[in-house]
């Protein structure tokens, strides 16, 4: 679970994803996040992040919740990442990202 700090401000940065190589879009996300979860022994783990780490925590948590970067875009913006990916798709190994 990601908690957003009440004093966090929105930061816009280019964001991409390993699931769509070559695609990237400016995306606004809070610049501070706290992730809470459990380790393999059931003990609570808390990870706090600012800047890029906050963005990564939110991005990864989105995936756990079935959300991808495109879901944050307006309908008109959603075709651009697919177009960007298509320009590099031939260079991406068939086994990507494994």
C-alpha cells in the first residue's frame, strides 16, 4: 500500500515502463510516498521515498493494483506510448523483459 504524504507536492517527470520499451510520457506524481507491506516472515516493512524513489514506489504499487502508466493518461494521450514503442519494437528481444 502506498500512502501519500499530506505535504507532498506534485512533480512532473518523463515516465516509462519495462512492459512498453521505448515509450515515455510526462506524468505528474506526488514527490513523497510511503510504502507499507510485509516481508517473507510477516514482519512489517516501511519504505519512504522522495523524488525518483517515490515515483518508483508508486509505479510498482500501481502494477500490483493492475494499473499501468497508460491508465494515468487521457484517452487522447494513450496512443502516443504505443506509437513510441512501435518505433523500437523490432529492436526489443522477444524474451524482454525476462
